[in-house]
C-alpha cells in the first residue's frame, strides 16, 4: 500500500499518487460548449458583408437582364414595323403609333403583333415617325419612365441599337 510518510518513492508510488489525487493535466483540452460574444459578432459581420456583396451583384444582373429584355422587345417591335411597311408600303405615323400594329389591316387582319408589350419597367414603348435619323424610332424610357438618365434609368432606342435591333 502507499505510504505518504515513506521517504523513498518508487515509480509505481508516483503513478498511484497521481491516480488518487487526480490532478488535471495541463495538456487536457477543455471543451467549449458555446461561442463568445466577440466570435458571434465577427461571424455576423462576415455574413453581413457576404450578403451585401451578393445583393449588389444580383442587382447588377437584374438591371442588365431588364436592359437586354428591352432591347429584345424593341427588336421584335421593329420587325413588326418592317412587316407593316412591306405590307402597306409606308411606316405607321406618330398619331397611329404602335396601336396600328395590333389592330391589323385589310391584308393582314390579325395584326402584326398580338398585343403591345410594355418595357420591363412596365412603361409603354414610345413610337416617333419620322425618327431622328431613321424613318421611325421605338423608345423605352428606362426604369424612371423619363427621357434621359444613366444606368437603369437610361433610355433605349431602335436608332441607338442600330443593327442590334
């Protein structure tokens, strides 16, 4: 048996003493069951930054897709106007506007368009005849619905699109 008063200790005595006293080892890892407030704040800041980055990128793609949709719709309207010209030998007047493309003619009773599209910002397309440099111009006024503007508020014109339309 182990004797505390015994002067000479053996290796076995030391092992037994450590077992009985059970001093925690400095090497043993302490398990943590929760995050500290600082760690939670750091994680929240990182997640906020990532969410902001994703929101900015997504908004850019959304603006770009709406602009591309406006260009494609203008191209379809231009095709309908050119078909009207081939059938009637003239372009619609500004007063007739794009409505005549839906109404149809004697030789094309179903119309040249099923319905008048609105631009991706829910504004009507404008039609001017004659245009600035072409016989006509189809215009989307952008997100703000007003002439001029930049970025998502910029205008799109069949004249500016040129061969893309």
